C-alpha cells in the first residue's frame, strides 16, 4: 500500500496515511492477544510493541481499538508509548458513552473516541460525547455502523461539530457514497468559507 501511494504520486505520511482497526476485543482470550494465523499469544505490552514496529515502518496515523475493550491497563501503556504520535481511538472501549470517555481522560487512556450516534441512542448524548472529547484536546471520529442506510446525517453532524473526522468506509456502495456526496454538497454550499482539515484533523 505504501508503494501504491508513491506510485500514485503522493507522499506517505504527509498526504496519505494508514488507519488501523484491529478490533482487538475479537482476538483477546484469557488475558492474551491471540494471533492465530501466526501461532502467537501476545501480552498487551507485546501487542503494543508490535504496533510500535508498524508505526516505525509505515505511515500509521490512527489505531482504533488497538487493545481490548476492558484492558484498561494495557490501553494506558499503549497510550504512554504511542499517544504522542498516533491518534489512538477507542470504539469498543468507550461506546460513545461520556462516563467511559471521562474515565479514559482521567486515567490517560487513548486520545480520541469513535462517535456513533445510534450506539449511544440520542443526538443530545452524541453531542455531549463529542464536546467532552474536544474539551480535553481529544479527537472525535464520527462513524457509520453496520446496517447503514443512505441517510446523510452523520456527514452533516461531522461538519456541524467540527470533528474533521468521518469514518464511512470505501466509496463502494450507495450508503457510503452518499455520505461523501453530502460532504461535497456542503462544501459547494459553503463556497470559499469551507476548510478541509487534512492532517490537522488528527490529534498528532
């Protein structure tokens, strides 16, 4: 993928970077991270070291759910070691819940949160989650979910909240493409006042 970025005439890490979503809760068993195809069982520290090696080799900008949802001590170490150069996004860890986000802030765990309006249930609670993250200098990445429709609300919400982040998948199906189309419509309506956040959208 790095070669593809270069072949397309872009600079890895500057114009295009990598966002990883390992969904680590899915391979966390009995206190270890089980990499079945590699025949390895890793501790949180070893998993963090693996991410470090990837970040040193490739233009990794974001790691979402790098560790399991209840591995708070592991997350704290991950944040200590990588949080000054990579946006560490909690999805399963925070579930758009202000109580869990506040715990992350208090304990120095992660530096960004995935925002899913239909995960927490109301627009009011979603706004509260975004504002809590932003008030502490955290990233807030608005995201679609499985079972998504062509409704464009999250594109509008992303712009309205100034998150600079929208995770809505590859532009391969209507329910995804429509979010990008809505961003284009918003940009057209805003005209010269529109600003593309680019790399500045990320906390590091």
